């Protein structure tokens, strides 16, 4: 699970740099679609086929798997409640094993063989670039999922439900403001070249938030000690530190720093968080953010999320933003498809048209950061995140259970 964050941090950083400079398959049943949970008599409409692609084996797969479990639970729960206007939803999921070549092949299969009307809740870290042109030409909308690539910033055919690359780094720094600290530093993974840009980019975010930037340092997963980095951050006066690396490395770093008499407010994200990390004492006092809705949200749609996960995917760990934010992708798709009549044939064009009817600052019942979709223009998203603080091996919600938006972003 820890590796998922490392990949995304690198992909996010690389994406923003590129943007600024420019301005195998799997599914439930071994290749069969997922979706059911109710009697056939209540689902009389033609199926709505949706596709999902992600890195579900190999590097970063553990984090992605929680998202796939949430997507499956959303399909089962939706069908158990009558589908979408009587249309059953069928999910076709493909594993790209972290390969751009396999990712493109998977998406082509989803479109040409499975006849999906949308890609929903995809779980990749930048591999969207390998199939972006193809999916755009096919006019199949991409709705939600990990938003690491430049497509989520620039492509009108990509409809984000997680924070886009710029917003996710901004809201990581905003945790410093909420923690009432005055200076911010970052440590980033040495293994992924793009991670180094996290230092530069979070420096810009710190400046915009009037936070003193205390610098960034790389750390390697193979190092036996991080004492030197701890002392450097301490000498630079870093009151808070964002750990842009794998969670196991973060935990060793924090322990090392404590032994050096350096205990800043640590900041981490919840993409690959889990119950086992919450109870690790090294995180006591840390702030954790989710790049969208958090799993403790009391919005009705998120109460349904927890109930559905317990019923349909009881082995999945829902104490991670990967699961809760994927549910938001399903909710956005449901809203976009709401205009498809019971006797109509679902089409990609109908889904796209439905997205443009949702109005300004749409939140899908509080399951996604406010977003506005305008035909022919990239999505306009407000930077909003959910925040937690670890206190005595428990996650608390000092800012409440709902998303916090950057002041003045509306």
C-alpha cells in the first residue's frame, strides 16, 4: 500500500512541471462484468456499461485495490436500488500492471469490445497520457479517479472527482495553516525523479499561503538512517513537514527525527492510509489530508458508502481516501446518467450531455470537491480536502467530517 503514494507524488509533480512548461485484464468473474445485487425484474432497462482501468497488480497495487473494491460496491449498491432509471450498471475492470502499453490496450478493449459509455474511477498515476488521445477521439468521457496527469488540468473530456495535480499539493500545504504552524518543509522520495519537483511546487504553494518555506530534502528507501535530513530540517526551522514518500519510509523518518529531538507537525496524505498506520505511535499529532471527501463524512451518500462497503466488500479497508473518493466518481456518473430514460439506450453522448447540466460547483451530494463542467473547456475545480489529526492512535476531525475549501476559492 505504501508504494501508491510514492508513484502519485512523482506523477503529480511531473505533471505540473509539464503543464507549466506547456503553459492483461481483470473483472469480477474472471473477465465478466461486475454488477448485480437485485432481482432482474427490477432492472428492465438496457445495461449501462462502464469501464475501469488501473494498476491492480505489481507496484502500487495495494492502494489501487481499495479503489476497485469501492467501485464494485458502488455498482452493486446502485443495482440493488433499482439501477439508474431501471438500467443495470455493469462494470468492466482492466489491470494494466503499471504498463503504459497495457493501459492503452486495456482502454481500447473497454471501448471496442465491452462498449463502455464512460471510464469511471480509474486508478492510474499518469498512465492516462498513454490513452488520452484515443479516448478523446472515441468521445468516451473519463469520470473521476486518481487525477495525476495533465489531462485533468487541460482536457475537457476528463471530469475530475479527486483534486487535480495543482490543487492536491496546495491542500497538502494548507494543513500547515490549519495546524497553526508558520513554516513548512517537505521530504520526497529519491526513487522517482518526478518527486524532486514536489519541493519546488510546494514552495510556490507555501508562498501563496503566506507560509515560510523551510526547504525540501530527498530521502531514499534504502537508507539506514535519516538523522542527517532530520537535523537539516530542524536547523532550517521547519515547524511542519510533508512526507512525500512511501508510508513505511515516512514512519522510519519520523522515528529517526524524534531521536534527534526534532518533532515537527508531520503531514501525510490518506491515499494509502489504513487502520494499521493510525495505531502506529509515530503518527501521534500528525495531520492527514484526503484529496476530496473523507470516509468519515456524514453526508447521506457517504453513509451509504460505508454501509455498501460493509455489505459488498467487507474485507476492504475503508479507512483510506482511495476508497471514499472512488465512491464519489460513481456518484458523479450516476448524476450525469440521471437523464437517461427507462426505455432509452445509454450512450456516451448522453453521459457527456448530462455532465453539462449539473450546474456550477456541483458536489454530487458532498462526495466530490465542487466542480463546474462547461462544454469545450477544462473542468473548473475548487481546492477542497478533508483533514484528520492522529491523537492517541485515533483519527480525529478537528475541522469536522466534511471537506474544507481554500478560502476565496469559490
